[in-house]
């Protein structure tokens, strides 16, 4: 399972939207959508903010 799939699954499990995640992380909904569809690269800061917002450790959410 890819990083993006894990994020999408976590959002679905928590019944949260990309728009909600974008607001929490401080990016536009459009940018969040592009990142979650692999059209834009996430910065390290955004990856950490997403993990924290979803209540996950970055190491478990972003497996190399």
C-alpha cells in the first residue's frame, strides 16, 4: 500500500474529507487534491502535518 493510499484510507475510516485535511494542514483544497493524486509532491513539513492531524506517527504513515 502506498503512502497516498494509506492517507486516503485513514480519511475514509475517520469519515473525513480532503477539504477538512487541507484546512487542518493549512493548504488549499486544490493542492491537497493534487498531492493525494500524485500530481504534486508533498514537502516534509506537509507530510508531518498530515500525520499529526490524522493521529499517526510519520514513520508508520510514510513507509519507505
